[in-house]
């Protein structure tokens, strides 16, 4: 599948997880025009991209995004189930 553009939001429990920013420097490894905002205080990552001339190729099960976390807390967590993806493809 070739994508023209997409945007996504990922939420996480920031009392239990912290984004490993060094390992997560390039969250979308198969996209060249990535714009990402990691909001640690809210436990939210928002990202988008547009590939007008060089469509992003996600054939063969390639990952759209990769985020690495460090565990910083233990105990019960809240299942937010709010991750969404909006995209256009050809």
C-alpha cells in the first residue's frame, strides 16, 4: 500500500512509561517528511506526513511507526484505546 499522507495520535500512561527519545528519534522509518510532537506531560505523541511525489510504501507489512519506551512506574494502568490513524492511499 502506498500512502500519500497520514496522521496519528498515540496516548500512553506517562506515570508508567517515558518515550526513549534517543531510540525514537525517527518514529516513522519509511517516511521522509515526518512531523512529530512528543508531549511527555500529557502522555501523547502526535505525528503526520505528506509524500506527494514519493509515496510512502507500506507493502509487505512495514511498520508505520515505532516508538520505544522506558518503564518508569509500576502498578495498575488505564487502557486508553484512543490510538487512531487517518490516511490517504493510492
